[in-house]
């Protein structure tokens, strides 16, 4: 029996799936590899037929779920209501009212909270973890026990024992500069600067929590990508190569200066392509390391995919594949295979940067992706899947051109 993409929308604890759900759009992540993600959001349109518009309280939780192949709901989004607007039916049916509700993810809360704190020099991961806790931690004015009575609160609970729920926070790799007293900034800005300085990324999960992936996590994910056969899945693809991804002269700005790096062979072939990377790195050693890694990833052009659109309501997809796609998150790796021979490489490995679900009369997921070499660098033995057979490697591929396997 073909998979039925049934969606469930809950607002303030009330399931509105029984109402006529006109559609929903869910977005998380970022559009490219160069910026940190902003807050995810969901927009849902609900029809009420009682003459009473849906008017949820601002700040209440909104969740979106989609059934998997077994009919079990899988969470796609968790956020808080930011706005709503209601419009009567244009056909004159006064009892029919369409309400559009928009909710935002937890990074929006971090962007609204500011701190002025002193922090010693520390790793990028430690700075991100602290900033997330400051941005998402419970405040007196925003925390209310579910029952509204203190008698129902665990008497052993301490205020310090109510930390925010977090996803994985990777160990830091690079040291970032100290924060001095009076440096007022949003907790999102502090976390985003530290994450980007270490070539890592903040991210939101479908469950509505925030995590941090350091520079190394994507190399691990790239070793075991989810395979998508472009013929079976029916992916809309385009392969391209773009000089915007090319950089063979790099300047990394750090706390007390800047360092430069060059890839002279690339300069000789393509001319000079410069890039300036602003960071909060603490010292010249870290900046030099980042410059070298950046040149590894950007000094030579290569074929790339940037957007994949997967139609999921065709009835032709295997249940296991549908379930895997429902779980996709930022930082996951995909291997797109069976690409048309005329496009060049028959298979390309990409990293998921952002996910957008379009739920309504048709169900599709649009993935913003980046080529794996922009996150991992040239193929290294440690990042090639152990199951890869040499027969699967194109016979015309030379070692120096092996940007991904």
C-alpha cells in the first residue's frame, strides 16, 4: 500500500489536524556553507468552519509531524508561535476562516537575549555551549510550572538544575579570544561567531533544541552517507561548478591580527581568487590552521550539487528510504548516485545544509546541499567509506582530482 503523507499540527497542545489543514511549510538550517543558520520557522494554514478564527497565544509551542511508512508520527519541527493572521473566505462563506500561523525555532530566542559577560580564552565548543545555555536557559519571568502551583514542583530541584535541553555539543578544536566585561551582544551572535571561527556550525533539530557540530563531525558523517539513487527517487538535480567556491589566496582575521595563505599551483592555473575570513580566533596558530584548511577545500573547482528536490508522494519510494528522508538533519551526508552520464561524475557526495518541507496537495522536501569537499576537503583515506569498492571509482579519475569519493 503506498505511503500516505499525513501531517499533524499541534498548537499550544491542541491537535488541529482535524481542521482543514490547507498546507504547511517547515524550514531549518542554512542555504549555503558560508553562513551560520538563522532560526528555523514553520508556516501553517488552518481552515475553521465555525465562524471563529483560530487565534493562538503568542509564544505557545507549535509542532509539525509527518507519518512514516508505518503510520508513526515523525517530528519535523518544534517552535513557538510568533504571529498569526486570519482571513474570511473570499467566497462569502462567513463561517469559513483561514488562519496563517508562523512559528520560529529556538535560535530566535537566542537572538533576543543579550549578555555582557567576561569569559576567558576557551575552545570554540566551550564558548558555543556557554552561549547556548545563556540564550536558552530558563528565566524567572519566562518559566511557569505546568500546573501553575509550586506544590507540584520537585522540592529537590535547584534553579541550576533547570538547564536548557541541548543536542550534541561537540568538543572544541580551536581557541577563541576572551570576552571582556561590557561586551554586550546577543547570545546567538556570540555562539555564531565562535562556531564559524572554528569552521563549525550551529543547528536546530526537529525536536526544537540547538546543537553544535565542530569541523570534524562532517568528515565522520561523510564516511557513511545515505544513498539516493537519482533515478529511483526522482530527484530534480543540476550539476554546476562555480568560481564563487574558488579561493587560492586567503586572509584569516583573528583577535590580534591576520594571516594569509596561498595555493600557488591553483593561482598559476586560474589566477588569484581571494577570500577574507573574519574570526574571533585567539592566536596566530589557530588562524594559520584555519587558512590552510580553507585552502585545502577551496583552491580547486569541482562539480557540485546545491539543491535537491525530492517528491515523496509518488508512491514509488521504498518505505525504508521514506523513513530515512524523514530523519534528515543539517550535517547529514548524502551520496547521489546514477546521475546522467552526460553530467560528468555518476555520483556525488553532498552535505545537507538546510531542509524545507512543503506539505499540502503535494509532499516534497527541498534540500539545500553543499559539495562534501567544502566541508571536509580533498578525499582522505579516513573519510572514504570502508565499503567503497575500487570498481565504483571512475576509471578516469586522477588522485589529485579526487575531491570526493
